[in-house]
């Protein structure tokens, strides 16, 4: 009898272990509850030296050219591929973009190569807020280089060319049609500059936008609440692609590798827009709107219930979009792309030297002719602005940041 009881006990033990294993396996299986990103937590040190930290959750969503392909990884299959009018080609299941110096926003950092090649990768986003319905996210690096506005003029977020580009060319390039369906458009509040009173203009409705002064000083979003503090929470680097396209990178200070990136808020005048320098303070005075070496850090909202975002990078190039052209591209020579490998000469039918017309969007207030990747530079007016009386510490910070951008 004791033997029978012992056998029954052993059988029950194995059965319980089996149930436990199956339950653990089911966590990642069908019908299991999906793990969701947590809200950020900022740890302020009270010091002005970039020693603060933030616990960020991240997600991967959409795709964009980011890492440069160099040396042994740059194979003949990649250089000899048939690049379309957007400069893109698929090679062995991976997507690549090829650009020339004429495709940059600012040629200062392109070098002397005829072409440079970049792999399309999943975009990594920092989660600023998970409200249980949507994920409010911002790119964890500068993805591209653009002027806030192509022309030096008085402008607000509503009418600047960067907003137009983000909601047309970038939106239709970085996200497939399915991913676009997972992006939740937002009523964006465009507040006045808190230090100078410069009007922020009308509120807008955007799929993609830039962060504001108020958002990058909100601890609930993971940022240091003091705008004049050198904060690691606001320090960002640029992708290889963004740097090649013209984004400046610090190479000589304690903040080496970091870039200056745009916010949507107006600066001290309507001809300036606010940005975040490499050392992580908020330059509320701002820079000229046609400054050509600042990084673009997009922000957007993703439907939490969508299965198109992930917590891990799958290493895939993603689908991406078609730049709003629906696959029909007219290269710079006016002839349709014949799909054949190029002859190695710039300006042929397979290069991305021309202006690509992108599809118009229904986002309110956008200009009718959004710009593509090629910059159409406007003549710049001669200007000299003297800042009004302002916080002395902020002004000193601004000048220190600008000084190390100047040639020695």
C-alpha cells in the first residue's frame, strides 16, 4: 500500500511539473499576456554635469537607413545593385540606401567618396509615456539632417518645411502602409517660448512631429526638469546616415559623439527655432531656422494594441514605405528607372540626385509641395541679431556651445 502511495505521489509530482513548464512556455505563446513598455523614471543627481540617468523602455517600429556599410561588409553585390530613384536596393534580403554628396543637406561631413552606403534598420524609440492606449515615443538618435525651414524667414511649426517633410516624405518612407495605420495622429499644442514670449503659432494635427521645450523638461517623460542643466537625459547621438547627410557631431569635448537636435518650439525671434546642444541643455534662444547641420529626432504615438511594434530588434530591414511615390519614381535625368545597375557615374537614371515628388497628405496645415531628400536652398538674407536681456546663465551656455562649433 505504501508503495502504491509513493508511486501516486511521484506521478502527481511529474504531472505538476509538466503543467508548470507548459504554463511557462505559454507565457510567450498564443493567448499569453503581452509584455508592455514601462514609463520612464528620471534620476536627478542635482548636479550640472550630465551625471543624471533615466530608466528608459524602448520599442522598435518602422525602419530607416542608419548604419553605414564599410570595409569588408561593403560587397560588390551591394555596390553593384540596381538602386532605384530613391537610392534604395535590396541585396540578399537586406535593404540598402546609396547617397552621393549632392543628396546631403550639408556636405561638410560627407568626405570624398562618390557614394556612401547605409543599411536600413528598425528604428529604436524611447518610450516617453505609456498611457494604456498609446505609446508616446521619440527616436533614440538623430535619424536625419534637415533645416527647420529651408528659407530664412519668420515661421512657426505649423508652416515650417521640416513639419511638412516629417508628415510626408519621412512618414511614407519610414513606415509601411500597415505601420502608418498603427500611428495615432495627435492634436499638437504649440506653446509660446517661455523665456522670450515668441508666439508658437497655431496648434496642429500631426502624425509625426518634434518635441517641445515643455516636453523635454518634463520628468514624467524621463527628462530633467531644469532647462539650463547639462542633462544626459537630453543628450543624443546621430545615426551614421544623419551624420553623412550633414548632422554635426561633437568630437572635442566631454560630450563627444553627441549632436545638436531640433525642437519644434520657437526661439527668441520667429526666425529662430529652439534646439538641444550636445551637452543636453535647452537652448531657448535658438538657432536660425535655416541652420543646416541639426539632427531630426521624430516623435509620434503608436497604438498600444498594434502587433507591429516590438521590444526587441529582429535584425530585419523592415518593409519601410515607398516615399509616397507608390513605386513610380522619375530620376534626375527625366527618364524612368530601367532597373539596371548604374555605370558608376553620378547623375544617371539610378541615382538619387533629383527631386522626388512625394504624395500629399491630409495632415492639416501642411504646405502643398513637401520637399524630398534633395535640398532646394533659398538665397539667404544678411542678418545680425542681438539678443535682448535674458538669463545670463542661459546666454553663457549658448555661447559656449556655439564656440566649439566654430573653426579654430
